[in-house]
């Protein structure tokens, strides 16, 4: 009877975990869409980037990239949890640590990160355990022998900066055009005022 009670207790303990829904970002078929802008999204992404940088013995400041579609606020929250000197990827950057996907299921989470390795990119999965009252901690990091494509910069501030640069260029061009046209206008007015009036018979 004691063994049956122990087995029943174990089944009850395992059942909630087995029934926990998996949420992902970017979303995949058959899973719930995760909201990475709220906890634990930012800390999981930052933690995975730091762990990938540590495991690969990165010797330069972290250059990071996140999945597309995230707000600038989410990027800021991730950046604040990274070491000093870390910055978001720009188009020409190399040696980038790029988060590809987050998977959350109850008190466990996995984050896929693409990392640089001798001139090529590889895939790493970092597993965490934690929860609302327990800090999320790395349990292991597995380096897959799977080549990956070079990441594409997804920082939404790139589009903002490009738009600002285009507006500044347009304003400068308009100002230059106005500066060029004004002397010509002044010269035309001066020429008109100095012309001798014609007499009428």
C-alpha cells in the first residue's frame, strides 16, 4: 500500500509538468506564442547570449541580435542585462551572437543562439530552470554541429536611424537649394531696378 501511495504521489507531481503548454517565439505550429517583451523573455535572451559568449571564450565585447519583430524597448531591456560594452548588431558586423528562438514550458526554458566559430556560424541551445520566485539559471549549453547562416540585423532602431538620416539629408538639400536660389533672385531684382525707364512720346 505504501508503494502505491508513493507512486500516486509521483504521478501527481509529474502530471502538471506534463500538461504544461509550450510557448515559443518566434511561434511555431502547435505551440502558444510567447511574449518575449515581458519576464522572463528579456532575462532568458540576455542569459543565453552571455552563456554562448562565455562558452565560446569570446574575447571582444558582445555584439548581439534578437529575433525580428521585437520592440526597441525589448532590445533595451536585453541590453541592460548584458555586460558593459555590449551593443546591438549593425549590418556590417561580424562575430555576432544571435538569438533564434525561445521555448518556455513551466519552470524550464530553452534558447537557441547562433554563435561565431572560426569564421562560420553554429547553433547552440541553452537550457534554463527557474520561475516567478526563483531566478532563471543556466543548466547546460549544447553546441550543435550544425552550420548556420550569418544573422541579419533586426534592431528596429536601424530603420529609425535610417529615416532620421534621410530626413536630415533632405533638409540639407533643401537648405542648399534655397541658398543657391536666393543670390540668383537678388541679382534678378537688382538688374530690374537698375534698368533705365523707357520714355513715352
